[in-house]
C-alpha cells in the first residue's frame, strides 16, 4: 500500500493550520525520522447515500458495490514495507519516492500537501470535492471546451512523530441515467468524510463511503 491519492479526480483545498506542540514534541525528536506500516483497521461503517437518503439494506449495499467492493476491503499485505519519512518537521516523503510533501501539524492533526497540482477535477462544486474533510489548493485554466482544473493532493493523519495513523476513505460514486449518461468513479483517498458537507446529490447520484485507518510507527532499535 502506498500512502498517496489513488484513482481519484478530486479537488483538494488545503486546510491551513498554525503549528502547535503535539504529543512527541515534548521529547527530543531527531530527523530524518522513519515510520513503518504496522497495522490497519476499519473506521466507521459503510454508508451509501442518495438524494432520498441512505441505503440501509445489506443486500442493496452489496449490489451497489459490485466489482468495486475490493476498494472497501482494505487489507495489509504480508511483507508490506510502506513507510513515511519525516526529513524534518515540515517535510516528508512516502516509501522510496523523492517527492517532498509539505507537512502541516496542528495539535496532532497532520496534513501532507503535494508540491505540485496533480489531481484532475471537474471543479470546486464536484461531489467528490465536497465530501472531503480536508481539501487543498486548486488552479483553473482555459481549454478548448471551457475550463479545466488541477488540484494539490492532501493526505490526512493523526498522531505524532513516533506514531501516525493515516485516514483512508474508500468511495464509489455513480451519476447520470443508465446507460446514456452513466458515469462511475471508485477508489480511495488518504482523507476523511466531511459529515457536515452539503453533497447536493442529484436524483441519479449514489455515493458510497467507508473510513479506514493505516498506522505507521517508529521501529525500536
């Protein structure tokens, strides 16, 4: 598992927070500091939402997930060596990548922002933008058919420089009448569901989400 955005055309508008002391800051922390994947688990229940309310019938839930249910069955593969390396307090890299993420740390909330605009989005009103708890900067630019958007990736986690629990949000979104205008997007992001969001789902829209956690720890020497 790689701690990065997966299969997601989302806009991410960065939640900027002032840096304050967090657990792990009261001790002397040396950098670089490497944390290794140590476990994962479910966080909350599967929700499937429509314009008319939530789908609660287990059979209907399973039918909607269909072949995309693998996104909702996150598992830690044997021998997984995924890691997060804090080069310094405000800079981190994932696994063996050389891409440096900016780290914003506010009382145990860690937000990792990509240095570039890498995510294709449909615009700031996209359902798959408004359902995120932590969002990041985006840019727009003209194209032949109108306007295109690109956004920064933002990953969210909680903890300190010894233990970080990344939030994972699996999703499946369908829109439009079948088959002429039907669209489907599925995947996962390292983010959380915005419970207060106005999703503005249309009559042909269905959104499934479920939270997970992935924990990384410093190894004892």
